[in-house]
């Protein structure tokens, strides 16, 4: 009877329960009953409204089996769920999915590793299913938390630990795929989820990397083994996550990376940090690169008080990021990158000098180590600036060049440059050198069709200002920057080192015909270049490298910018430098005087062969041969040796050792050159830069130069006792010289009104107007009397002289405000 009752009860049970019960065998080892599973699947497809009940009943049985540790039946239940999910795609599958996710959650909550892996595998299969309609109520918060926890498994058994971590990573990958494909994909990018997902992936990437570093370099595994490596799987998941990021959620995915690197102190050393951001930059869409750069800059600001090595590690990461971003779109962050880096350069110098001042008198090892660490930071900043700038397109590079140049501090001035007031002379010099070094890297490889584009006036003027500083390293950097911008045909390497070149044709110099724009540039700015080369030769702290760079400057100017007029100017400049060494009004040491003579010899030898005038070449060669026999210290190969015997004095009458103006004029005049200007000695212009520089005033050095070597005989000698009058000076200067001076004055006035700021011009005009007003008031001593009659006239008294009455409206004193 009981059996009959049981049979009747079984017959009265719902059909879906009977179909579900039939798929479970008596012995779970036999596995799923396939025939009955096919019946259940057919029933679910035919009656989709029963799916939710099928799912609820399967979930009930699975929960009971989990509690009873009947894991064989658990496996059968999950297999059945997977097959039903794959077979059914109707709209009524949503309730079934909820039951399915509830069962997966039960498995993940269990402490049994096999069940956790089983639940993860089922969830991954579900994540790969594309649903027809979005789910507006489903959330994956529990799965994000649980899979992230599994990624940090610390099971004592390494094999189990590895399996759970792999399951956690695959689960995160499934959550990302499912959530991103859903219309409510924004939920997965919320900070509370990203703060769990990203560190979990980075933990596995870094943890395995540590093991590999201890055991040696990892070998490249086979394709099947890679899936079993948590590091490789986590990296693939991380790349996929970043690749799916959009404009609005990019920052949420990147910020947890900084938190992880800070928490685990991975900025020093920063190999893992660099590899992470390389993955980020290559995984995200190119148009979002500037987001990552902005985040790195912001984090650098946050950690600006940290140790130098931490800051250097962040800057190194920034370098790697901008190196990748520079190849694509970097958007509006260009100036922000440079501005932030320059600000941190200033902070680093301040820290370095502050430590030095605090430890004055006690040279400790820790202080010196900290200073060297700050140097590492500074070098990293310079390298980043230079590398980023050199990878920019030309139009942006020009802007960056001017931007960096505007930040170079100049002593004695107030500008938008980095404030040197608290740094002192040493700090200002450090910033000047580092900014010029970064500018040198930015200009490396820069090629411009015209020199005016490479050296615009707003850039050229401040660039040449440091060349007047009393610092040989600053002047060297300025000259090297000029070489980068002037040398458009890569001839600089062929000119490296100052020497007498036997045959210039062996160098295979590349050059083009001088364009109109370049001719116009030399007419406007040629005197500036000549002047700074001239003054640079006179600096007492010059070393061999300074003379080498000055020689290269003259040679590159000849190659790139020299027409017949410029050639004459360069010869005048060379003769003026020779006179500086001979007359020695600046009391230069003998080494510097001989160095200038050697520079002039090397350059005139180069110039004579470049213009190929036989008579000029013959004169230069003769002087060089005479020097090699009688005065080898006037040649670069001798004077710049470590041990060179210097002469005690330079005799002005030894004309065979000098280049003579009259000889050069005679040789060039026969070849069609206009040599009239050679008779006018070169005198550098006096500008405001002399006041801004820290060298002695150039006004003291500018005087009328008498060419004592221009001819022979008594008629070329000047009597020192002769009285110099205006008439004598007037006769000494020819008409061409006067015209040239007048043109130069007019050009300077026009140039001043073109380049000077409006406020400066207005202030100067106002000052002159006030002076004129005061002067007129003193002379006239105006006394204004009221008009005697309604006719509107008044009497003006100037001193003791009375003038007749004039109508008020006829008064011509607009500046005197007469009422």
C-alpha cells in the first residue's frame, strides 16, 4: 500500500520535477542521464514558461546536495544547468538566469576549491552567451567581490592556490565581458568595482613576476601552458579590461593602479610600474592616451614630497608613457606635461640646495647621497622633456621650444620664468643649465625649411642672452642649440673639433642655394649672431670646447646662410677677433689670446676653401705655413694640446703671422666681391642684454678700432700723440660707412617698435612727454591771467616778456592743460 501511495504521489508531482529527478542516476559516478536530459531540454524549449520553475527546483536540489556534501550530484546539477542555458534563448530565460546565478553564488561561497572552480567555469560559460534583451535589475557586485578574493588565495597547497587564483581571474574576465556587453555596462566601471578588480589582476601579475625573478628568467611556455599561468592570464584580462574602457570611465580603471603601486612600494625599483603602464598605453585607444598622462602628472604632484627615488620612478613611468603617446594623439596635454615637469624641476633644485644649506659645514654621507638622488630626478625630468619634445611634430616642437625658453631665468629680471629669487645664484645657474639641456634635446633632429622658422625673433633673443653669462657651460649649451637649429644638412659631425682642414672637399659638405628667406633673416638678425660669437670669444673662462663650438658656429653659418654679403661680414668678424687677441684691451690670458688666433686661422682656412678664391686661399695658406714654423701656438693643433709652450708676448709688427685686411680685400676684389665694407672695422652693437648679463659692460670695450695691419709703410701707421678731432674722425670714415650707420640706426628704431611690448613703448613716451612738459614749464614760467573782456582773450607772460592777448581757442599748448 505504501508503495502504491508513493507511486501515486510521484505520479501527481509536476512534470518538470519528474523530468529533473530523472536526470540524476542512483550512483552519481554514472554521470548525467543523457536520454532524460534530452527530454528535459525538449520540454524546456517547448514550454519556456516553465524555465523559472525548472531553475528553482534545480537550485533547491543543488543547495541540499552542497549542504550534505554530495558533490557528485552537484556536478550533475551544474552540467544540466549549463546545457539548459546553452539551449534556451527565449525572453522568459531571465528568471532561470537568476536561479542559475544563485546556484553559482552558492558554489563560490563554499569552502571547497573544486566547487569554487566548478562555479567559476559555469559562470564563464554563461558570460559568453549573448542575451537577446538587456537585464535592468541584474547586478554582479557579489561576483566581483568573490572573484577578486579568489585572486588573492593563500591556500597552503601551491597547486590548489594556483587553481583558485586562475579561477578568480577567469571569473573577473567573465564579469567584465558580461557587464560590458550589457547595456548597463557603466556599473562595472564604478570605482568600488575597479578598486577590487584592478588590484587583483596586478597582484597576480606582480606575484608571479617575483617568483620568476627569483628562479631566473622565465622561459617562453607553450600555448597550452600559458592558460595555466596566473600572470599571463591576469595580463590578458587587464589588457581586455583597458581595451574596453571608454572616455568616461578611463580614469576609474587607471587610478587603482597608482594605489596598488603606492601600497606595495613599487616605484623604487620601478620595473613593474613601467611594464604596467606600457600595457596600459598599448591597450587603451590612442585618443585616450592623454587621460593616462594627466593621471601620472597628477600623481607626481601628489607625491612631490616623497623621496627622490620615488619621484624619479614616477617620472620614468611618465617618460615611457609619453614615448608611446607621442606617436599618436596627445591632445591638449602637451603644455601641461612640460609645465608640470618644469615645476618639479624647480622643486628638485630647491630640495637639493635646501639640503646643502642645512648641512653646511658638516659633509655627511646621507646628505651627499640625497643630493645625488635629486640629480637622478633632475636627469629623469630632462630626459623626459627632451624625449617628449623630440617626438612631437615640428609645429608643436616650435611652441615647446619657445615655452621652455620663456622659463629660463635671467638674473636681474622678472619674467614668467621659474622664480629664482629663493634659489640664489647657484640655484638659478642649475635651473638655467638643466632647462638648456632639455631644450638641446628638444631641438635635436629638428629640421626647418627656413632659418626664420627655426629661430624666430621671440626665441632668438632670449636664447642668445645666456651666451653673455659668465659661465662656460651655459654658453656651450646655447651654441649647441644653435647648431641643432642651423644645421639642416647634418654637416656638424664632419666639423667636430677645431683644426686646420687640409682639403674641405674631402668632408663632402652638403649645402643648398641660399633662399630669399635666409638672406632676409641674416639682414635682420645677422648682427646678433656675429655679436654673440664675438663676445663669446672674449670670455676669460673659455675652454677648448668653447673654441670648438665657436668654430662650428662660424662654419655652419658659412654653409647654411652665407651669400657674398655675409661672407664679407664674417671676414670682418674674424679680423676683429684677431685684433682682440693682438691689442688685448680686455687683458685676456695668453692661452685665450692664442686660442682666438687659432680659431681665426681654422675658420679662415675653412672659409677660403668654401668660397674657392685662389688668391684668398693662397694668403691664408701662407700665413698658416708661417705660423707652423715660427708660431705654432697660433694653430689649433698645438695650442689645445695638454702641454703647450705659450709665448710671453705677442708682437704687433710680425705681420707675416697675421691675416691682413688689405691682402684679403685685394684677393676678393679681383673675384667680384664688394670689398669696400672690409675697410670698416667690425664693432658689436650695444643692446639691453649687456645690462642683463653678469659680464662687464660692453660699452667699455666698444671703441674705434684702427686697422694697424691694413697696409705697409709709414702711411699706415697712426701717431698716438695725434689729437683726435671731429674733423679727423669724419675723414677717417668714408661715406659708405656713414650710410651704413644711418641705415643701422633706422633699422634699430623700427625693430624696437616692432618687437618691444606696448607697455614699454608707452611708458617711454610718457616719460619723455613729462620731461618735455617740465622743461617747458621751467622755461616759460607761464602765468595765466583771466581775460579782460568777454571776447575770450588772455595775456601770457614768459619771464619779463609780455605777449599780446590771443583768443583762448587759438592756444597751441595741448600738453599744458590751460583752463
